[in-house]
């Protein structure tokens, strides 16, 4: 008998008149609000404004939810297609089934397009949002607790999760392993809690070490480290879970995805250091864009004029970069030619010295021979 354990909620939703409020949705909404607040604070420190983050949120949240749902549908198609599937369940996202990989991928692509249009430095935005994403993901895991889903294998640890058989949560009938019902009368690893704690620790590290990272590395590094931290934790946490999932070579699909994304993040870390700019440089650009947008708000500039100015500045910057690269390439070519000329000259001098040494050696040999002949004649 286990005297210490984590209980499961007896409900996963409540009603306000005809409206059903689900704790899963509330957890996601609270997570989004905290992420927006955290991101806005960090964004304003590098020259941005809250309105910019609000616009980005309006773009990122719907696309992120769509991406998250698409990932879940793609990785578990049997739930929605075929003889045993229900196509209508695709749209019932309140029942769970949102994949973070799809949310980050599709949401990031949408935000990238928006930043390209508004001329915001995407690397700065990704660094600003990284800690908030981890916090939001951690808070969102509370929704899994209310749903009684995504728990791990049986355990005797004092923080094991005890399921509530009388609950109305969708996880009460969770399918484990090969589709059979989960064992009864035991405690389970609270993997949602493990991930929540892991995410909170990662967010704290990124915030505390943020200044050091910004000084030593290029913009975009913090987001790459977020990806590496999350995937490292998700890999081992995923291996504890027992909810039904597709496997490849004995490992759950999400474990393989975590490992793959982690390796891609390592490559991205190297590329960011080579190709990205410093946070200070991008911060200057963002401050300039924010100042121009303020003029639009004040009425001293129209939105069309803002677009014209930003496009012209971008074209000029591209020309400047192109010119600098051309000059650098030309200088590198001249240096290579100069080094080649020095090498050829050194090679010529060495060859000449060797020839002179050979001639001198032959001359000395001839003198020695003559001396020997003279000595022989005298004798």
C-alpha cells in the first residue's frame, strides 16, 4: 500500500451555463499569457515594443495550434482515418493531442514570415521568446494532469501518480502499450510533472545565463540552446511513457524526433556562430524600426512610407553587404596571389642555393682531385 502519492483531479472541466470550460484549455491559455508577458519584457530590452509582440502572438498562436494538431494527426493517423478512426475528432482539440514539434515548426515559420515583412530581426525574437516557451510548455503540462493522460510506467516512488477511476477525464480510459488497458491499483510516473520541472529549470537557466550567452555568442544562440535543452529532456521522459505510440526499432517516434532535433540544434549552434550577427547590432536595427513605427502611430509617417523606407534601407544594406563580401573576396584573392608569389620566389631562391651548393661541391671535388694528382706526380 502506497501512503504517499500524487492524486489525480476528479474533474477535467466545469460548466458556466451552456459553456464548458476545460482545464486543459485553461492551462494552455495561462501558458500563452505568461509567455507573452515574459517575451515582451525581454523584447523591450533589445529595442522592441509590446505591440510588436502582441502582433506576433496573433500570428503565432493560431498557426502553432494548427501545427501542433497536424503533427498529432500525422503521427497517429489510425485515430482519425480508416475503419476505426473518427475524422471529426481532428477538430476536438480539447480532448488533447497537440504535438509541440508541430507547434514550434509551423508557428516559427509563420513568425519568420511576419518578421520578414515587418523587418524585425528574427534571431532576436527567437532569443526573447525561448524562456517563455519553456514556461508555457511547463504550465501546459498541468492540462495533462487534469486530463489524466501522458503518464509513465508503474512506480513505487512516493511521488507516483494515482489515477482517479471515477473521473470524467479522457485519460481515465487511456490505452497503454499495445492498446490494452493500463494496470489498475498501481502508481505511475507523473511524466507531465517531470517535463514541467525540466522546462522550468531550463527557463531559469536561460534567463540567469542570458547575459553571458549574449556577450559570448551570436544572436539566436539562446533559442538553439532552448531546443537542445527541451529535446534532451523530452527524450528520456518520453521513454518513461506508456501511452500507445508508434515505434521505430523499438523506440517511440517522439524519442527519435527528439534525438534528431537535438542533433540538428547542435549543427544550428555552429551555423549561428558563423552566419548570425551580434545581439547589439540587431538591437540597434530593431530600435530603429521601432522608432519609425512610432512615427506611424504619431501620424508623422504613413504605413506606406514606412514600408518604402524599410525596403530601401534593406536594399542598401544588401548592396553594402554584397560590396563588403566582394571586397573581402578580392582582398583574399590578392593575399592568396601574394602568398603564392612569395612561395614561388622562396622556391626559386632555394633551388638557386641548392644549385650553387652543388656547383661549389663539384668545384671543391675537382680541386681535391688535382691536388691528389699533383701529389702523385711529385712522388
